[in-house]
């Protein structure tokens, strides 16, 4: 797998933007999310660690990098003098959605089902990951490879 054509600026912007999206998303849905996981605000705060945030940032960057790699391998090569893939905003969004639907949502539903989690948690977390992958796909698509 070659990653030489990846736009690393797009990857960093996509990773940081998706982390920021998650912060706003979960701040907005904090109460329903805590109800869905069965914890109080005090419990969540007492269990919080800076390590989780560091892992989250790194993970978002890895996701953006891998999405860029998938886009570069899945999109047909451009025509004419350019042999670079024709990555666009539209195919970035479509690819992000397909990865969410085919891999993230399915994995999450299986895990939440076997863990006995509430459906509300699947809806909240599923919405978050859909937003993350659409945002990353849009940023990488808009920047191009």
C-alpha cells in the first residue's frame, strides 16, 4: 500500500476538525449520553484522564490518514496529464459514509448489543462517528490528495 500521494495537511486538518466536532457533539449531548451509559456527571469527571484525550487525538489522526489512503486507492485515476486520483468533496463524503455504514456502525451495533448497552447510546455514538467520517471525508476531499 503506497501512501506517498497523501496530503498530510488535509489529514491533520481532518483529524483536528473531527476531534473538535466530537468535543462539541458530546458537550451538546452530555446529559443523554451520561443517561445512556448509566453514569452521573461526577462519575464521568472522576474517571476522566488526560490519556483518553491524547489517545482520541492520535486516533482521529490515524483515522484521517487511513481514510485518505482508502480514498487514494478507491478513486479512479484522473485523466489527461495528471495520474493523481481525482479526489473530490463528493467522493470524500460518499467514502466516509460507506466506511461508517459498513464498518463503524456495524461494529458498534454488535459491541453495544453484546454489552447490553441502551439503544440511545448506539444512536448517540453512531451519530458522532457518522459526523466524524463525513467531516474527515469532506476535508480530505476538498483538499484533495
